[in-house]
C-alpha cells in the first residue's frame, strides 16, 4: 500500500503540522474576509460559484470523474453478470457535493448562509483529498442546518436525495454529545391547539411541539436515557414509567423508543382554558434523573408560554441545581409578548443557568431550531475531551460504497461558543488491503468515550453566568439585504437532463446495461485526508459563520426543488439510518 500504520496515524492526527513553520491554523485567518460578505452571498448561485447538489447532475460532470476502487457500487452490476458485486465507482475530486437532510429548508436564511460560506472549503478539501493516493478517505463538513458537504463527491439517485440525516449519524453524535438524561416537557394547555403563525408554517402549536420531540429522539446516543412528560393545569404525566435507556444498535430506528413515540402521538390538549403548571412538570421531570445520576441532566420545555402571561411562575430553583433547562416558546399568531418581557420566569430560569428562546424561524427544521441545546452538549464534550479529535466506532457506511468505516471528527464553534458543525474524515477500512486489520486495531484504541461524570465536572457549574436568553430577532452579516440572498439556496441548478445515475457512477468493471462507461480512467488508489485538513476545515467553518448570529432574517419565496435523474422513481424519503 505504500503507507505504514504509523505513518497513517501521523497523517490522521496532523502531527506533521503541529510545530515549526507549519502553523496551519493561523495561516487561514486571512480567509476571514471571504465569508459572510455581500459578494459571496450575492454570487453563490452563479453557475461558477454555486455548490453541487448530489441529485442535480451538471453538464460536464462525467468528463472529469475518476473511476475508483470501492467495496460496493449499489447502482451498477459487474460486467457480464446480472448480480455480481461491482467494485468500481465514479467519484468527483473537483468539488464538494452537498446533500440535504429531509428537514433542511433551502428557503431558510441560515441554510443559505451555510451553503454559500462552506463553498469556499472546496479548494481546501480538494487539496487534502489528494495528499496520498493509497487510502480511501473522504473529507466532509456538516453544519447544524442539516446540509453535508463532502469531497470526493458522489452522485445520488432521486430516492436517495434526502434520506441522509447527518445530525443523527454516529460520527456527529460522537463529536458533539456526552452521556445524558434528557426529559422533554410538552405543554398540553388548550391554547396549544391554536394554529401556528403563518411565518412558522402550518398545523397547530402542539403538532410542532410533538415534531420537535420526535426529531430530538433520533439524535440520542447509546447509553442515553430519555423520557417525555406532558403537563397541563392539573397534572404532569410521564409517557414512560421511567426514563428509557437508548440501546447500542445499528437498526433504522431505536425500536426501544417506539412506545414513547406512540404515546406522544396520542396526546391532546386540555379541554379547559387554564394555565399549565410548569413548576409541577419540572418536579416530575427531576424523578427521571435517578436513572443515571452521573450523566448530564437536561430538560427541554416546549410551550406557547401562556401560563407565564397569566401570572408569574415559581420555578423549583433549589431542585434544579446541576440541571440544564431549555425553555422553547412557540408563539401564537396574536402573541403580543413573545419574549415574556416583565415576567419573572426568564429571570428565574437565568438564575439556574437555563436558556430561554422563542422559536421564530427554522421550525420546519427542528434540530436547527434547537441549536443552543446541541451547542451546550458539544461544549460539554469539548470539556470532557480537551478539544481533541474524536474517533468513532466501526460501523457500516451509509452510502454502502466502503463497507465498514471509521470516522475522525472535530466540532467547530463560533467565537461565542455556538456549535457551527462537525468536520471529519471517513476512513474506508475495508479497502486497505493487508493493512485493514492493523489500521482497525490502531484506530479502535483511540475510540472516544462519551461518559460524563456530573459529580466531578467542576468546569460546568450552572449559574446566571452561563444562562442564555434570546430576546431579539435581528441578524447582521453585512452587505445588501436585497442582493445577497441566492434564489436557489446556493445550490447549482440541474443542467444534465439526460444522464441516469448509472450513466454517471458506473465505470471500470461495472456495466451500464451491459456496456462499459467510456472516458474514465481506472485508478486503483484512492484519496487520503489528514487531520490537518480536518482542523483547517473546522477553523474555516468558524470564520465562515462569524456573522451567523447577527443577520436580519429574511424569508425568500422559492419553490421547493428536489432534482431527480431521468427514469428514477420518486419515492417517499426513507427513514433515518443509524
């Protein structure tokens, strides 16, 4: 293979770029001016500056693809065989390809900023992918909005377009989470049955609350505990008799959480207009923390906040010591006090280091709406690991091109400590030849634990000093409001209207309807990335999002665009695969 295990570890850890003149992190500070500028946002839907959608083939794509050795090409068959395994596939080393999660909304300003700013990562990722042609690796960056930029790029068929949820993948959770007990409190007051404001979408406030809880369950890790408590004016009812332990498995869903989902789907609002008892609900939530006293303790409250507007609420502050409480308020259409001004609830919440936030955007993308929750957990992980890169467990490749894989990841944070996303390297260990066993063993010894000991985590003391309150809706990233919002979300529009997915990805020993693809060079080696690249991506991501928190929200009108290859069957999007 031309590369020893020891040499590979040096590359992955970036030790070759730690001292001396190779100060890779500082060298990219000069890129700061590129990001969140009017020019960048105004031109990123230009055909020469847009980002390649995995499901929108472009004219000229096939001319520059590389035919690589992979473990499996699910789209093609072995030449001369109807069912033989195909081990060649065309990949694109020229630019990053972007996949969208099912809930990612291209109309969202946050998503547009993400896609446009991360476009500048392509030259860096391209360089890192060509450092060594002996190990199959792919570099990627996954922002909080649910997009996923990866190089080398791989085209996908229409029914695979939005089946990939990066924020639920093992590598994302490895990089951003710790062992925890999570309790979600959902308000069932009569007012929760009102419709959402039009700017947030369709359906009732309770429907939105249920969807938030359902999506959150998909991000939990093995060893976590979770429960949902519904509350109204007279009761607080846990949907499970005790917190449920999330199992270690690779199935499509966490089947042990199905009863919780079922009970949640049955919930309806109270039939009398009385304020819900938040204090009683919090007391009921606290009982769940006995399931793992040493884990991080988190409560998420999803409510319309009417109970607070009808009178001040008294929190059980003494009992909330060491518990991080997030209160997310879903506004009503006629809400005249969105930020609960003049109410003592927010001040009480702040006194125990909690978080208060009205959800005024991105409700269709619940995990992005819960950005502060994920930032909190990711910062706990950063404290637990000292900011070191995170090595994940061996598991099956979602795209099925490499079999078993190992990922090395590192979260990226803004100056304010908010999680921007996760940068990483995927190592396809099954195509390493005679190095497979040695590399697997070496990397397994570096797997990152997620255990969190609340009794010894003296670095995290929840007080008013680390409370957070969202009380504004304006953001600023500079530039012209009328010119810097790409109409297509920063993704390139489909220009190849005739090629099928097989036309694009089949090559070498793989056939397209019994014939070889022409014009592709078969390359036995594949690209390797380094943790140097990982660190650079992290810091470029930080620079690219410095204006993220301060931009004025502007909803652009555009039709939802999901491009399919000709001849593809447009199915419903698949369930999240873990």
